[in-house]
C-alpha cells in the first residue's frame, strides 16, 4: 500500500482526518465523540522517524507526552508541576526502554536507533492501552532493527499494551504478532492469524509476487524468501 | 543545560533587561541632571527630554522588541521554518499598504486618539490577517504550508501595490512612505506606550498559556495531535494572538525588521528549544536588543537620527549569513 494511504489511515486513527466513509470506534466509543485529550489517553503514536532537526532533549520530549494529563508544565511558564503520576510514568518508560543515559541529550545528536527508543519511551509515558507504530524499524540498520524489535517484544510481554504496527517486514510481523491485516490499495485483503497469513497464495494476492516460503531453521516458522528467478 | 541552569540564566537576563531599561534613558547628546528622576511633571528642558521623550521611547522599544521577538518564536515553531518572521504572513505588508494609501491620498483624520496613519496601518494589518486566514480556511484545515504560501503571496502582492502607489505619487509622499517603511520609534509618547501595551500583554499571555502546545506543534502536527493537542484550535489561537500583537507594534512603530528573526534564533542557541524557557528568554532578549539598537539609532549620528529599522537590518544581514553557514541543528 502506498505510504500516503497508510498515513491517511493513521491520521484517521489520531482524529486528524475524518474518514470518507465508515466510522472508527475505540473501546466501543465512536472516535468522533472523544475529545482530543481523551483520545490521547487511549492511543499513543510512534511516527516512522523523528526529524533530525528536533533539538529537544530526551527528557523534554518524553515529558511532553504527558500533555493529555496536564503534565509538562513547569516553573518557567508560571505553572506548577501538577503531574506527580506523570513523573513516575516517565521514569518507568525511560527504564523500560533503557534510555536513561540519553536523558539530557538533544534528539538531534542521537543515532536513528536511539531516537527511535526515545520516541517509544515517550509513547509509553503517555500510558495508553494501545500503541500505534508506523514502520518502527524500516529506516534502521539490521542491528538497530533487532534492538527495536526486541524492545517491542519486551513491551508486549511486560506491559498490558496492544501494539498496532504498520510494517512491510513480513517475517517480523508473522513471527511477533497475533493478528495480521493484509491491505492492498486501501482494501483489506486478509485479516487472519500470523500462520494463516504466510501462505503463498495470500502473499500472491496482496503483493503480486511469487515468493518462496521456507521454514526458519530454528523456530520452524515460515519465512519469505525472494525467488531466485526474479533476480536480474 | 539543566532546567535549573536555564532558570538562573533567565534571572540573569531579566537583570540585564532591567539594567538596560534603567540606563538607556540617560544616554544621549544631552545628559540630564540626575535629579530629574524626582521631577516627572516638571517643564524644564531636562525633565521634558527625560520624561516625555526618552522614557516613553525606551518603554516603547522594550514592548515592541519583546513582541516582535515573541512573534518570531511562535511563527518559527508553528510553521517549523527557521526563516519565518512575525511579518511572514503579510501583516507588515498589509499595514504598509494601508499607510501608503493614507499618505499618498493625503487624507488626514484621527479617531480615538489614533492618527490617520496608525488607523490605516491597523486596518491594513487586519485585512491581511483576515485574507491569510480566509485563504488557509478555504483550503480546509489550517495547514502550515498553505498559511505560509498564502502569506508570502499576499506580501508580494501588497508590496507591488505599494511600489505602484509610490511610483505614481510625488516625491514628498514617496519619501514619507519610505521613512515609515523603515520602522521608527522616534515618535514615541506615553500615549503610544499605553496604546501598544494591551496588544503586547494579551499576546504574551495567550502564547505563554500555550507553551506546551507550541512545543508539540514545533515537532509535527501528527505528533501534537497524538499527544492530545487540538491542533487546529491551538494554531488558530496562536496565529491570531501573534498577528494582532504584531499589528499593534507595526501600527505604532512601523515594520521594524530583523528583531523577529534574530532574537529567537540567538535565544534558541543559548537556552534551547523548550518554549517554557524560550518564551521568557526571547521576550527579555528582544526587549533589550531593540532598546540598545534604538539607543544606537538616536546617538550614532549627531546630525540626524537614523531610523532604528536600519540599525536592526544592518546587524541582521551578517547574522543571516552566519545562520546559513553554521550547522543548523539548533533550528526549530
């Protein structure tokens, strides 16, 4: 699916755009009935990549995600710190993601992987039951990608949080996630368990590509391999 | 830099601003006797120069400098563009067009203590604010890009009308327009200070209340929305608060350039991008900077005053180059 459609989907979920048709419900409540802050306590969002120009420190950036709880205020603006619970949530998120040493470092001076961890920490500090991640590892090198994937696995293991991830990494998606929705040109093609998704015919339907499926040598899970015949 | 250090830095900056406000009224070709300070209403020459000319002028430059600097901070964050200034959205060119029409047509009138030129500037500024807002609204949500492009387009259009009017008018009017366009605080009076104060106070108040929204909006709209910010309403509030504040400044002082772009960048380099600290820092820095520039403007030549807009622009040119040449990691 083209990136524009994916970001439209995310913008709908964040309440930034109204869907042309259909409606969105969150925990049984229509999205349009939720206020901006109510929605921010239901869903948090990790963008594909934080822009390099952002010069906030990790701590500043993470505490900003307490906005929906009235947090992130401070003495300089003439307000009192009102969000004691927020400090705790922030510290917990920092510990879980292991970004404590980056606390006072500007985001603009971090590596892509570090920035992504801080971004995830900020979303966790928002204390929502659902976390949406847009291609969380697509721009990272393989090592950083593994670190982010492990972190996300740890989050689902240790926290009671559902992850909704938009990804093109089929092997990762099928290995880590319970439910996969395959989309093509804005239409849902399949909505199924990970195992059922990794079928030659399903992949053919969505991607028009004839890939090989091969079991992983250790886990035995099917992995997508490019067909040698398609290589130039 | 920790928050504690930043707070200390703000206190130091406040000290510098106060010092500047206390010292600058004494500076000039005539050095008033120190005891004029006890004679605010007196009609001797020292007291008149001190209380009726220099003190209002310093107060006005403090207010205008603070307002322009804050306007730059907000627009640079809101449009996520380091080149944005308080004038980028056409407020200055709208006001300038109003003044040009008033001067060239030769209409003289006044209303509620405001001169014809001031009223023309205010109407022009408000017209341009309404136009930019209308254009942005017509294209749906208030997208930063549409607002920026709309503002720039309107600026160019109004500027060309100003050139046309100047070309068609006589030399006297043309010079008066040119002089107004440079920005000038020399016409300051206690009345103009009191006229401008409500614009600045309300602008500063609204922006300060929205400093958390401004932080998030300076990242991306999506990010701000996902954290719970009502993006559209916040942007609308900030746009109107800053635009009206800047309209007030232009009405009283003319379009003084470069304060609104230099002061925010210098403050950001020193104190960081967190608007909780950046807002007060830029208010203080802008106030001090413009007051010092104006003190320079009225003392640099013994023959005649130089409009302060020329001083800020002369300092602004090299600053732009420096800004371009350095690494831009601290920009918003």
